[in-house]
C-alpha cells in the first residue's frame, strides 16, 4: 500500500527518483559494462530481475533463523543437528531459556534466540517501510497506539489504519494497511 503521495515535496521526490535511477543504471553498468541504452536485451533484463530478488533477503534470513531455533529446540543438549547445510551442536539452555548452539565449522557459539529476534525485526522493518512508504524516522515513532481499527460506516467492516505522526510535512496521516 502506497502512502499519500501528495504530501511528498518536490525536492524529496526528485531525490528519490534520482537515487532510484542512479542505482538502477549503476547496477546495469557494473554487471553489463559498456551498456549505453535502456533498450535492454531480454537476458540483461532477466539478470537484473534476478539480482533484484536478493533485496528480499531479509525474509530468507528470518526463515533460516526460525528453522535453526526450531531444530535446536527439538535437539537435546550435546546432540548435533543440521540446518541448511550447517551443522550445529546444541548447548545447554542458557539464562531465561535462551537457546544456544555451537556452529561446528567455526566453533562459534551462537545465541539462536537473538538471531531469530533480529531476523524477525529486520524483516518487519523492511515490510513496514515497503508497504507504507513512510520515512524511517516516522517508523521509529510507531507504537501499538498507532494502529487504529476503523469501522466503515456503509458496510460495518472493520479495516486497520496506521496513524503516522507528523514529521517532515507537519501533517498527521492515516494509511489503510493490509490486515
């Protein structure tokens, strides 16, 4: 869901457009030296789309962290388990039932609770920014009070709204968000 575009000032819009174009063109120049036209060959366009898919890496990191902690919880302390080609040895549960495992190839002890939490919050941050197009500083001001259940007067349907506090534009915004 896109935010209210009318509230974006001209300077910000130009800056965003310039950065997007620069990043797009820079990617093409790096991977296809000598390119001088936006008429892309099908294989060049496909390669660009595949590289763009890696931007969604936070979702994969979240899933990987979830798989590691799930496997570790199902494994007794001192036993080994394998997740996504990595072998671990489950450590005893730590303080507050933290789940630790030692990565056998590096010998590094890892806090799997921390990894799962960091993976979730990285994914959640990207998803909020992607779906709302709000600024980072606006996102940092969000709390559970920012979510409002609005009842449509015509149908009685309840729809979720996100109340974004005033920032750069000094105007509060209400955004319809996906359930």
